[in-house]
C-alpha cells in the first residue's frame, strides 16, 4: 500500500512535463500490482467509497464552503474533511486527473478509494498549497463525539459489528479524525506522570502523525516483501518514491502543525484504515445510499456509547471531567471521608482493609504501601482510553510504548531537572525555616528547660523551701535539640526493663554507689540492674506492698485502691511492682543530688515525673488519689503549720489512705521523736484517723497508715480551728502555679457532688460515667455530660481497636510509656487498657475544660500542663505521644516550633508522634518533622481535617548553639 501511494505521488509530480508521462505507466503498473497482491493477502480489504463523479462534485463544493466558519457546536464535518481524515491526504489534484484517459482515471480512482494516497501535481503550485492550508480550517470539531457529513470511514467500521457491540479497541477505532480533533486540546500525556492534561496535543499530534506514517509504510513494505515476489529494481524504485513522498508530507505537516486538526485526522484514521479493511465482504453487500440512510441516524449515539465504555462507567470524554473524577478518587485514598447521618466514623485503609473510628471514615496511605485500588483503576481507565483512541494497531503500538517509557525506566531531562529543582528548593526552604542545633547547656543529655534554668536559679533569694528545684521556665522556649548519650540504643522492653536497662542510655553510676546497699540500683556490665529494693524495703517491693495491705485490708490493692501517689519515689520500684497488683502509681521526685532517679524510673517503663514539694501546689486536682505513699521521702511534713502535709490532704480522696514509712515512726532518736510528736498532733487536728502503726520484721522498718475523713463532722467539733479551713472561694482543683496555703478544704456533703462517695471498684470504674455527672451538665462535645462521656469512650475504643492497632504500622509490643498530650475524658488511655501493656500520662491543658478529675475517677491519672512551656520530665522519656487537636489551639498563644522541639526532647528515638488536627497544622507539623529527619508513617488530609503519624530517628545535628537557651 505504501509503495502504491508513493508511486502515485511521484507520477503527480511528473505530470508537468510530457517526458515524465512516459514513466507513468510502469510506475502505475508496479503500484497496482503491489496493491492487488496486498489486497489478496491481507486480512482486510478497503471498500470502495464513492464514484469519481461524487468526488468531483465534492471538490466543486469546497470553494463554496470557504466562506463558512465551522463552529465547535455544529457537530458536523464537511465531506472533504471526512475523506481527508480517512485517506490521509487532501484531493487537491482531482481536476487535473480528469484530463487523463478513462483507464488512468479508473486506476487513480481505485487507488484513491483504497487509501493508498493521493497523486499530487506540481503544476498546481501555490494554488494547491493554499488549498491544503485552507482545508484543515474547513473541518468542524464537536466538543462531544460529533457526526461528520462524510464519515464513511466510521460507518464502514461499524458495519462489521454484531448488534452494535464492540470491544474497547473497535470503539476507539470508530472515532474519526474529527472526533480526535475535538479531544486534541483535552487529552494529552504528561511527560512526567502520564496523567491527562490539556493544551499540548497539537504539537504531539504532528510528531505522532509523521512517526505513524513511517511505521505504517515500513509495515506495509514488510508485508509486501514477505508475501509477494517482485524484483529488486521495483523495490528500489518504489522505496525511492516513498522517501520523496515522505519528505513532501513532512513539509506539509510542518505547515499544518499550527492548526493540529489535519494531523489529528490522519493520526486516528491510519490505524482505522487498516483494521476496517477486514470488513470488506460485509461492506460490499451494502450500497452507499442504503448505508447512509439506515445507519447515519445511529452512528453518533453508538460512538458516544462506545467511547463511554472505553472511558469507564460512562464517564464521558471531557478531559476536565476525567481529571476531576480522577483527582477525587486519588483523594479518597488519602482523605477522611464523612459517612452519613453527620456521624464521625473514621477508618484507615491498610493492606486492603477498612477500619472505622467512631463515625467519620478515614483512608490513609502508609508510607511505602500501595494506594487504594480506586485511584489505580481510574488512572488505568484514563490511560486505557487514550491508548485505544490513538493507537489501535501494531505499527503505532511502538509509539505508545515510547510515550509510556517516560513513566518506566527512564524519564525526560525536563522532568528530572524540574524534580531536582523542586527538591533543592524544598530542602533550602526547610533549611532556612528550621535550622536545628544542639543545646549548649550544662545539663547536656539530661536537659529539662524549666528545671535547668541556671541564670534564674542563681538569682533566687533563698532556696530554703526548695525553690531551686521548682519550675523556672525560660522566657523564650528553646528550639534547640538535646543530644543523645554516646552509645544510646533502643530501650529494653517491658517487663524486662523493670529489672535492667542499658547503662549507656542513662550513664550515671553515683546512685549505685550511694544506694547500692539498699538495692536501689547496681552496675552490671553493660546494664544497670534494679533488684526491686528501696530504702524501706531492701528485701523487695512486693513483700512491702503486701505488708501494707495486711496492715489495713481496706486498702485492697487493685480493687478499692487503684490510683496512688508516691512522694520522693527514688527509682520508683514501689510503683513499678504495684503494676502486679493492678495499681497505677504516679511517682515523683525532684531533680536533685540523687542523680537521674526519675530518669531511671522512666527508662524502666515506670510512670514518674520531676517535681518537688516546695512553695507551690502540685499540678493535680483535689481529692483524686486513693492512696498517698511516702517511704523515707525526706519531706518536713510538720513545719510551717503543716503546709506540705496539708497539700497531701488536698490531693487525697475523702476516705483515702496516707502510708508513711520513715524513721520517726519506729526510731527513738531525739530528732525522730520530736518529728513524730509534731506529726501526731498535726494529723489529729486534721481529723486523720490513724488506722495502724506497725513494724515489718523482715525489712525491720515501721509504718503508720492514716485515713482521711469522709465528711466535715470532725472539722466542726475541733476545739481549735488549727489548721484553719480554707475560704469557700478557694478552689481545691486550682493547681497551676498556686502558692501553698496552710488550710483545709471542706469536704462535699451533697451525695451528688464529687468526693462524697468512693469510686466504684476497679475495673468497673473505668467504663462507667462517674456518679457525679448528670444530664444538666453540658459535656465537652455539647451533649449531656454522661452521654458525652460514653460517646468519647466509644469513639476512642473504635479508633484504637480498629485503626491504631491495625492500620498504623506501630509495633505496640515495644510501646510502654505513652502520653496523651490533650486528654479530654481519658478515652484514649481507657481504650488502650487491655490492648497493650502500656501506661498513659493524661495531660489536660490549663486552657482546656477541666476534665482531669473525671480521668482520675475512672482509675487513670494525669496532670495539668501548659504546652507553651517545657514538660517536667527527662529527655527520651516516652515511646508514643498522642496530640488530638492540640497544636491548632496552642498556635493561638505560642509558637509551634518550640512545642515540636519539646516533643522531640521527650520522645525516644524510634518513638511515634500521632497528630490529629486541622489540615494547615498537619502540613506545618509534617514539614517540621521532616526537617528533623522524622520518618512519615501515615498522613491523610480531607477538607480542613488531617491525620499524621511520624517516627523519630536517631538523627541529631552536628552544630552546637553558641549561647545557652536557658537564659531567661
């Protein structure tokens, strides 16, 4: 076919001279022979379209239509446009061919009808070239799949279908050049990502047209050489004429490239021409008039239907629709999806599973995991549609592979350069925005900003009341990073960590020297070991714990007594072994000469914090602890009117127990006797009932156990009001930076008030709303308080069980120390109970509604805190931090960068940060986390809500701050 086309083109060029006509007959004969052989051996035959008379008539109509402008909305293509698209060239030289003999006319006509190319005449000169430039502008394109007046090619292709059913390839082949033209500004391949974009089709089509003609010619030549026997001279002549034709057509293409319409028509119809010729037997049985009369009314509908089938689920062909729907599906794999009934179900997709949390649906994509199938299928449908429309035969499939190769092993230089520019710009931006340095402080790897503010501590007038151990936060929170101890490694898992930790994680040995004989801590090679002893229980904490319950059975560890405060905890072995009795202990001690005692406790996986009983109230609400314990805690309870013991009275639940094990209880030294007498008088005036004073024969220590009254009856009967009762305006729950007072708060009398009744036994108290919540109270979420409580609990149970446990990629077996940075009712911590072997520090912000008493009531614990300041804990304390809509609230009062710096300080390497917040905050936190070289595990955004999970790495900057961040 290619040889015949080239020969005819060559004969046209030679028609200007009579000497050239002598060569016409052999060339035409060779061309006709090749065409005949090709038609007999090919699986398809191109049908005869029109008579020469019809074509001549059509040519006479072209000048009349020059004055018409074909609008996009017309949906019709002139007959000339349709034939040009089907044949591959315009019929500019038809008039001159009429002057030839009838035999030559018939031969040329037959050649025309078989789409082998049109013979061009050089004598037409610029007039013919002008026609070629004008013809593309005469072709009308419809934004939807339009009908062409001369769409013989489409109609012929549709004849070969059964009942109008076609596969996606046939549907794409039915689209004429006009159809592709209507899409040319809408569907293109992007060099970078293969997505559909608009605006570059004209240029691409020009290149595709030239390449596709070359490929078609080569394929035709290969078929002819395999199935026919022709002389080498004939092949050479035909090939020579083909090259001339190719050169001429390339020049013509360059002229038409600006419009892009002629190229589009040729690009789509060359493969259609090859495929449609296979239906010739069926086509010959129909006349052109019957064909047009019976089929024309259905063609536009069929084309629309078939293209919809190719595009997938009747989506249409508009590129904007495809792009928008694809974008929506991609977002569906990353965004929170609201369910019906205005509920808040949240789900996470992990490995093909969907999880829900409450009533908002969430789909997240974990780093390194495959995105949801919806996104892939939409993109595949788009790529498949474009595939079928443009490239439907073997010759042009190579062109498709070439285009798609940019999405495979290689990419374009433009794409590579653009990506690198964006990457460098992003890194530069991060570097400029977040320039991290190591903290330049005396405390080094143990730096606690609010407890190591050396400049403020030096200016203190007195330290008699341990003012130097209290919080003194810098005016500007530090944004430096605390270095890691040399040799630091991942902490040992619980419960093994209770007995030993890595020495290099907390490389301090002085406490082992001072307290080693009391079995606090010992050095054993690369480990620090903890025999489970203490100053008052050298032979083990468990015996000591059981001895307390034997002394006062009403304590009933793990049932009646659930939440304990351990004052002056040391290395917190008391609290560590109370876990075996299902008791949760808040242990605290100052950062003093007992080097890193709280840090030892946290590294062991035991709850603890740095605090001191000095001049201010502890950051806990009133009447929340079931038991308070002090074993040689070195607190002068009796001085200054008993301020410190009265602070314990504020914290102790009515009917709660105070266990005091110290030398004044059992030794007879003068100093001990004086202290005992002072304490006895004070506790009596406080109406504390001494339940038992006993001595442990194994540990050879004594203890006394007191019980706080349940009502105000004793207070009213005291002969002297000393210590006095606090003013009614004094709120016992006010605890943030409140000075201590030597007074007692009245106890609640109304049975509906908190503190008037003992909580339900553990674990029933965990899941039931406290008795003092009632429907008249409005909860945090706007519902009646009891319902608000239960809604929160059910929500977090669903989140934890179906999302955090399964869809986050977190190994919960190594998670021990957890902090909920914005606890409401403690629902997150409650949901973790029974699921993981972890404890949760619930933090209630000082600017949030005070729900911390509810948390204690259900058998959990927590603390008040202002996250615009540093938390009173050692670096590398927690395995997981959970922040639910915290950062967006903090941004109203303080900068976010120092807060994230504090998060980095207290989070262990390999620890996780889970953030749920607004989309803006999620983006900002993610940027900061990336600048810290955190690994992004999960991220998701929808509307104005987002979700993020990142993991801290071992990375630390090399540069050290010049000045100390602790300067106030």
